[in-house]
């Protein structure tokens, strides 16, 4: 029997707490929306990881998930306390770029549109990619309100959607499927 209580009831009126902050904010606040969307992205990446057949993805996607948790804690801290909760750095962006380069090395050239769904793992990677893109849009919107988001944090989330695209291609290839359409065809 678990001794952990999985609810507090403090958010029943629609507000929540930020890290290192006394004040509470509405759950509809843009910052909370950003963090919630990052949490969705982490879960979508977890689904993709659970289905992945590519060893590099199985090994490295948990690191990506931990990076997103670091970013979420950085963002959720009160602006004056953000330095206590380190966000992402240029070396994290470089690490992601290296992973993308490793994965794309043995992919054939892309010659057209990609239609998601050629493999279950590839489709899961595409879903994760679209959730990451939404998280990126929300994060960019937050930069209009808060100036200390950090360039590396923005760059990382941008690269992350690219990683998930390449991961989808890799998974489709591994599954023996071809998701590349030579040309857009119509039923006219």
C-alpha cells in the first residue's frame, strides 16, 4: 500500500504554485501552459521511446526527457530564482545536434513529403514531434512576456522537433517501410 498522497487539493480553485515562489498563479497562465505542453512532449517522447527499435533512441531519449524536466523546473521558478534551477546550455544543444547527425547518417535523401504512419514507432515519433513544435510555439510566446528564457532553451526545443522527425524516419526505415513520397499525388 502506497504511503504517498497523490493529491493535495491546493489547486482545486484553478491555481498552482511556482518553484521558489510564495505567490500562486492561475493554471491558465501562459507559463503554466508552456510547462504543461513541455510535460505533454515528455510523455509523447516516452511513448515513442517505448516503441522505438533503434538502439540509439532507446538509450538517448531518456536523456532528452531529463533535459525537458530540467527546462520545466527552470521555467517554473520565479524569474528572480531561475539561476538556482539551471536550464539548458549550448552543450545540450550540441549534444542534440550530434544525435541528429548520428541518426540521419544512414538515411536516404528525402525526396518529398512524409506521410506519418508507416510504422507504429515512427508514427509515435511524429506525434512527439508535433507536440514538441506546439511546446516551442508556446515557449516563443512566453518570450514576449518574460525576457530571461535563454537562447539555449529555445534552440534546444527547436532542435528537438528535428530530432523527432529524423527519429521517425529512422524508425520507419528500420521497420522496412518507406514513408517518402516521391511526389505529391492527387485523386483529381
